[in-house]
C-alpha cells in the first residue's frame, strides 16, 4: 500500500510512519523539517501543511516517487496552552491553520486522485480533545472539534467514490516535542489565571509523560489500514480516558465540567 503521511518527523506521526514501514507499506512522509537520521523512512519530503505551494509541491513529488496514494494519514499538529481570555485570535488562527485547515488542504489534493482510482483511505488524527474540552487547551480542542465535524461530512460525501474516512482519537501518549507545544504569549506571572494555569498544565504534562506507548498506537493504525472497511472513529486511549469520554456524553454538562475542573485545577494534588 502507498501511504502519504503528514507530520512524519516527530511525535505520533513519526511512530506511525515507522510502524507503517515495518508493516511493509511504501511511506512518503512530509514534515517541515527532518533530522539527519532516516528513522527507517526512505521517502521524506518537506511539507508545511499551512502553505498551499508547499502542499502542492509535496503532492507532485510524492506522486512521482511512489504513485497515487492508497491512503493519506494526517498527523501534523501543534498544541497551544493558554487561557481562553488571553489567547489571541492570531494564536487561535495558527493552531487552526495547522491542526484543521492543514488537513483540509491535503485532502483537497488527494481526493481527485482517489476519485479517479475509485478507492482510497483518509485517516485523520483527532484526539480525545476532539470530544471534550479541558482547561487551558481551548485552541487545540477547538481545532480537533472542527476535525471531528468535518470528517463526518467528508465521509458521507466521498462514500460513493469508494473513499473511506477514519478519525483516530488518541488519548495521552509518550511522544511529542516541546517545539510543537506552544504557550500563549500572555501566560506569564501577571496573568490572572497564572496559579490555575500552573496547576492545569502540570497535570497535562504529567499525563503526557506517563501516557501510553506511541509505538503500539502506530501499530494499531498500520493494522487498521489493512482492513477492508474502516470505522469512522477509532479511539486509542487508556481506560480512564475512555471513561472520561463516556461520562462526558452521559452526564449533565455542569457535573461533567465540575469533575474535569476538579481533576485539572484542584490545588490539593
């Protein structure tokens, strides 16, 4: 299978690309930059998913190297931490450009090829945060909620062309780079949210550092691509995070909010 993959230089994208290579797929990975080590990935191309020209150049070169993709796996993403009040419109726009519109941009390039071929699989990395919000992660949460809604629309529209859409909804995994984990410029000691922000981001950091194995996630996605029929959603998360999603769905909003607020912002930890 020929797989084009975005965000292939670090984090879950790198682990997924490596798992796909180990599974025998031909992978063309794109990212803004790569280290000197090939990480087992033969085809690595520059790609900025926020830039039309970069995305177009990647698609043209990837098609020359490997041919029409059987699957597009979209992993590119960045995280920004900050209060809703103090995160600027420009900062929200930066996250949405990468985490949501970057996927839209890449899909628009591969869909004509897949329609012509009469088949294709589009896999988009959402998140547990595409299903529920947590304090001080509103930009990322908003982008992933957008991905969730967009994917539902896309899956219905492309079904008659033999194209399948799948959302990967990871919980916390041990991966990522601080280069892709940003902080709102206003989040300093003078912020009225400073104390709560310190508590909340400490919990977020702890959960990430003690998260699930990213290699296993990559292997699950590699196996998923071999299935004849893809599920619309594939949640890959620890039992407690899966429970959080279930509770978010069934509990009254205020009660669910109180539980999450207590977990992230309690000063008794």
